[in-house]
C-alpha cells in the first residue's frame, strides 16, 4: 500500500537554511531599534511567520511531502488566522 | 492462537497480562473502548446523582436539603463530570475506538499504544479533578466554565479541577490524531472517501475539532492557573487585563466542543436509521458535506455565549448571523433522516426508539438554540433556566440519546450477548417521559425569568419546579432500568453468535460476534457503497 521513501537533504541545504534563519533573526532584532509604532509588532510577526514556514518546509520536510500534508497544514494556519480575525473584529469595534 | 478452526474473540483472548491488567494494559482498540465505557458508566452515575440532588433541592423554595455553597459546588462538579468526563470523550472514545477500525476494515487504530495512553491520561485527569473535592479549601464553586474574574478570586480549590481538565485535553487531542491518521491511512482497499460509512465520517470531522480546538482550552486553563498563582493579569482589569478575553478563549474551544459532542451522535443516528428502515440512507453526500460544514462553521459562532458580556455591536451581529448559518446543515441532516424512514419498512426495536426520540429532542434543542442565537431574545433569556433546558436537550437529549441508541445497537456485537428487549423498551419509555417532564418546564421557568445556578427561587416558580423535580425522579428510575438490564445482560444475557442480528450493511456486521482479536482474518475489499438495501 505504501511506498515509503525517505528524502535525504544534503548538508549544504541545511546550512543555507540555517543562515537564512539567522539573518531573519538579525532582522527581528534590528527592527526593534526603529520606531514604526504598531507596525513594529506586524513586522515582527511577519518575520516570525516566514521563519516558521522555512522551518516547516525544509527542516520538517513538508517541501518534500506529497500535496496532502502541506494542504492540511495550510488549512490549519488559515483556520487559526480566521479565529484571530474574528476575535479582533470584536476588539477593534469596541 | 494456533487453533486452525476458529480464532478466539477479543474477550477470551489471553495476552501478556491476566485479569484487570489484561484490560488496563491492553492496546486492543476494542478493549480500550470498553475501558472508556466502564469509566464513563461509573462517572455518569455520579453526575446523574448530583443532578438529582440539585433537583430535590429545587423542589421547594428555600433550604430543602442543602445551602447555597453546597449547591454551587454540586453544579460545578456535575458540569465538570458531565462535560469533561462524559460527553466530550463520549461517543468517539467508546464507540469510535471500538468500531471505527472495524467499520473501515482495519485491524486496529493507527497508533494503538497512543490510544491506550489517551485512556491513561483521561484516568489521571479524572483523579486530579477528584482531588479538588477533598482538599483544604472546599470544592470549586465556579461552574464548569471557570469564568474570570471569579475563578482567580474564589478561595476554593479551582487549581486541581482546572489542571485535571487540562490533562484530559491531551487525551482528547491524542484520540483525534489517532482517528485522523487511521481514517487517512488504514481504510480497506476499495473504500474510497465516499464509500466510507457515516459514523466514521463524523468521527473524522470530530477528530479535527479535537486536534485544533482543544489546545485553545488547554492554554486558557493554564492562563487561569498562572493568574491564580502568579497574579499576572491576563484577565484582571485591575492589572490591565480583560475578563471578556477569557470568555473569548474559553468559548473558542467550548463551542466547537459542542460539535465534538453532537457530530458523532449524528453519525450514530445515521447508522441506526437506515438499518431499522431497511432502506438506503437518503442523501449520503449531503450528510457528509453537512458534517464537514458544521465542523467548519462551528468554529466561528462562539460569541453567541457572550451576547450580554459587552462585546462590540458589530461582533454581536456577526456571531448571531453565523449561529443561524449552522442551523442549515443541521436541518439538512434531519430532513435526510426523515426521508430515509419515509416508505421504509420500519423495524421497531430499541435502537430505533432511541434514534427517533433523538430526532424529537434534537429538534427542540436545535430550535430553542435559534431563540438564544437571536440577539433580542437572548438578552431576556441569557443565564436563565431556558439556557439550561436548551443545552440539556442538545447534550443530554442529543448526545445522550444517541449514546443510548449506540449502546443498544452495538451491544450484541460487543459482548456476544443480547439484552432483554422488553426491559430495554420499558426503560426507554420511562426515561423519555422523565426527560420531557424534567426539562420542558425549564423553558417556561426561564422565559418567566428564573435564573440558573441559584439554589433558591421566588414562590411563583414553585409549580414548574415541582413538575421538573418529579421528572428527574422518573428519569432516574428509567435510567436504573436501562443500566441494570445492560449490566446484567453483559454477563448473563442470552449468548448469540449470529454476525448480523439487525440486518446491517456496514463492515462490523460481517465480522464475528464478538469480534476476534484482529477483527478480520483477511482484510476485505470494498466494492459497493454503504447502506445498500437494493
Ligand atoms: Cu455555542
């Protein structure tokens, strides 16, 4: 029923991903020194979101999976964002 | 094992351990299901007695058998037991565990050890909750909702109750993960998604809610613990927190949790009705799609519990609208069930009685839900007995009736013995009358303005309360008949080995009675649709 294959990611890719993550961490820190007001939070969340996506895709192998798993993960993220949206819909009009 | 003639049943199988250890260390999905069943039977009895005591207190105004503090802790414990120990794990943990693998043609769930672990977490969670009753500062008195700010101000033992519910949450999540993987990976060859029976379909929708909503309550309960022990100020206005944020977080889980309770119940009804109508189910795809629609839309209606809490006007409107939307897929199902019975050759047996009475009480519960989902009427009815009546019609009437139907439907398969049908029918009749007498007057009392969670009431509510309390006694009498009949029959009932006593078409009626250790000697290949009576 199942053709299990394990995908072996070369060290080079792993190291590149690591450095990209470190650079993004640097950006997160750097941004705190600038004053954008409420936008600061937004930028921090965006960078964190990109980092999480990279970790999921490469380190957690989602990139190498068949379509089903990435779709399920995307569905969960969308649901989470919708719940956040509905909650803050209340707060922003109070 | 090496007997060439007939493999032995899961009940007679001798594994590594004997006696009770053979159960609490067994990874067989059928034994795990029965472990849940026995645990629930025990705690349901406790919860029902607590409910009866409350109704006796309310039979007359003023102090009857208890004072206000006792009453507060009774309805808290009644709620915690009935919600977290009974109806949330409920049908998936008992009948999902027992029948999901069989109905999709598998030998077990995907992760049998994790399955056993989830029962253990459940049992440990129960023990932790119980300690809250016997420690220094008295049993918790917050209600099962643990609303802030009271839950971090009361001196009673809120912490163990909250932590126990937190631990039970993990049990729920693990069951959900197990079922999703099982359904994705272990369906028998030929069983495409739309050839899967409806009970597994509802378990699938439920499992996703268990995985995605339960962490929210887990974190919320941790925040309550942090608030009580460290005084951080998430929910305390004095420290800049927001009590309404607690209500948001709590209901983001607890409304979808209602669908954790009711979806599998709808699945059970979808199994019983075609079998006892001897007719193919009407609108199979509509039932499947409405199941998934309920599971999805059910995430976005939680605000209807907070209409009087001080949300913004636009949020009120949105939540009310979304709540009305959920009524559509629910009604689609009801129409499908009724259409299935239409012109069928009805076989009036105990499971069918439960299924039909489910339709009746579920309709009342659902329609009164719309009364509460409308903004204007909600303001009048919020926190009255009307709400109590509504959710007992849904949770006890809906899930409870379906659970009883499921027990009576699958009992011969599970135990290889038959219960006494006359006693079972009598028990159903008394229970049903008691149920209506108990909860119908509460609608009236609520409309007249009797608040919930009070140990006392004004003299004008006396008549309705007498009626309701007598109903509770009748209901308990019916419950005793049902339980005694089932417990006795599980040990001494007439033995049956017939594979298909009801004439069902799903896979569990093609395996041995009771099932063998691995359910199937040979995994079947599925060619047709379920519920094919042509
Ligand atoms: Cu709700």
